[in-house]
C-alpha cells in the first residue's frame, strides 16, 4: 500500500473491512536521508506521544516543528551524507519491539530499544539498544551526537 511507503507517517490508513491493520516492522530501522532527516520505521514512542510506526525527525536543527522534520533542511542548505562507514556490530538478539525516542532539552535524540542505523542506500551502520542521535546538524559524527549542540548553542525543547 502507498501509505506504508510514506516515511513520515503523515499518510496512514485504517482498515474498515476487518482485515489486519498495518503490522509493526520486523526490524526497527532509522535511515539517514541524504542532506535530510532521519526516517524511522519502528514501533515508535516519541516523547510520550501515541505510538506510531513511521516518522521523519529533524537532524539539521532548523525545523520549526522539532523533533519532526518540516523541510527546513532544503532552504537552510543542510548538507549531510546519508552514507558513512559501518561500525562493527553483532546482530541483535531481537530486531523489533518498542523504540522510545526522547528529545533532550537543547540536545540530541535519546533512542532506546532495538535499532539498526542504516544508510540511505540500506547499508547497516550500527546495531544498538541505546544511542544518541544528533538533531543540531553540527556533529562531526553524524548521525550520532558528538556534543556539538553545546558548542553551537542549539536550542530545542526536551520531552
């Protein structure tokens, strides 16, 4: 279905014929979009909101709808590769399940749960159960936080 291809989750559907609703993914993923946001596909709980299966979250620091992407990266000229070298990691015992995303005040996204970080072309970069993802746009280790938010004075609400 087309709705399942929507990375932001803005397009959803609800079956009215009694058939099964959209299933949770069998692998929790966050994909780095070239010069763009982080696209999540997982059983997401973002800052205590109702669970959802897809969301695109800002990684440029410019969105007016943080933690969500509003397209500001385009006008802001954000440049960040969707590709990077993989880090050695072992497959997780479980690859799905709830994934909590908690925006930290003036800092990164704290992500807890089974997660595979993948490039825009689908190569696995890391497998983890807890990580901090940059949302200020200044990390030299994108998509991971390196503390740059404190140096550049990034301001954003926390959860």
